[in-house]
């Protein structure tokens, strides 16, 4: 489900300061830059879901990390990330990352 609080112009959270008070505790300390919504939509299009398919859970999570890191590196180039992704997995999942990024860019009407 797309995040209704994601501002597509700034790729920021519209309710950032009041998220926790509004019961958005799952993202109160994290801004995924739209990566979570895009990866969820991508795998939904494939008919797969990490909640109902254990085999896909790790793949979907790895794709999420790749998309998040890509966006973060481009939008905040000076920010140091403490997240590492297995290089072999990253290479195998590159096309999934590209597809999820396309979802974000089409939704936002932009290209990186």
C-alpha cells in the first residue's frame, strides 16, 4: 500500500514530526524514501508476499535494502550508511532494484 504521507516532490514524510503521536510507530525512527512502498508493490505485482511466502522474505528484504541504499546515496551523498548488502545477492537482484526504482520514479514523475 503506498504511503499516503510520502511527499512525492521532496520524497520526505509529510507528518515526520507527529508520526509517533499518530501511531506510525513502525516508521517513527526511519524514512525509507519510498523504498518500502515500491518494493511491496513490485512483489505484489509478482504475486509474492513476504508475510505469506517465507522463501521470498529474504529476497524482498534484500531488494528493499538495495533500493533504499540507492536512493539514500543519490539524495544524501554525504551520509554514511551502516548497512551492508552481500555483493553476490546485490548482483543477482539488480533487475529487481531497477524495477522498484522505476515504480518510485513513475509515481514521482522523475528520474535519477
